[in-house]
C-alpha cells in the first residue's frame, strides 16, 4: 500500500513538473506575440500560414487555410497570441488546467494538420517524425486532461491546503474544549 501512495505522490509531482514546464514554454511562445506587433499586425502570422501552404499542410487543410484563416488573419493571429499566453499562464499556475489543456490539445491538432504534412509519397513512419513539434505537446495536453495535473504546485492545491488549515484552526479549539 505504501508503494502505491509513494508512486502516486511522485507521479503527481512529475505531472505537475511537466505541466509547469509546458506552461513556461507557452508563456514564452505567447509573450513575444502579444508584446510585439510583428506576429499579429505586421504579417508574421500570414508568413507562417503561407509557409504551411507551400510545403506542409495536409491536403484537406489547405482550403481552410486559404479560404478562412488567411481572410481573417489578423483576428486569428490575436487569438493565437493571447491563446498561447493564456494556456501558458493557466498551466504554470494550475488554474483551469483541464480547460487550458483541452484548448491546447485542439490547438496542437490544428497546427499538426496545418504544418506537418511530409507529402503523399512519404513512408508511414515519416508522418510521425514530421509531427514531433506538435504531437509531443498534444500528448502532454492529453495527459493533463486525463490526469490530475493540478493536484500539486497549483493555485487549486494551495486553496485546498488553505481551507484545510482554516478548518483545523476552527476545529482544534472546539475539540480541546470538548476534550
């Protein structure tokens, strides 16, 4: 029984460490887009979408990228920038971790199909190799959805601890008076 408890605790800390690490990366990804106008207002987003279209979008995504994404490029660029920053902050602080992870998973799947196409002639294994930049993050977000990534080192855990301490302070004098 003790082994399970110790491994559960170690797993909780490992998942929290991964959550915070991914969160820091997303804060880095988002902050330069939010605090600089190169990505959102000066063509950075459009550059990447056109690059995806030239060499890396899955065939079913190309019409969506051309017909919808490029038409609404500025709005979507702001959504991407602030979305990355929000996902990162949520993961770092352990706030709304499941919601942030769900959004992150959808975002990574969108990027995976928009940019990681190795070509129709590629061997099956090359699809996985080409997708590593997004599929690894997608797996992390899936793990955060399945597990309890906010059980330690999070605002949620801190609130739970604070409530327990407050309850103990209230209960202890009452228990002593009864005792």
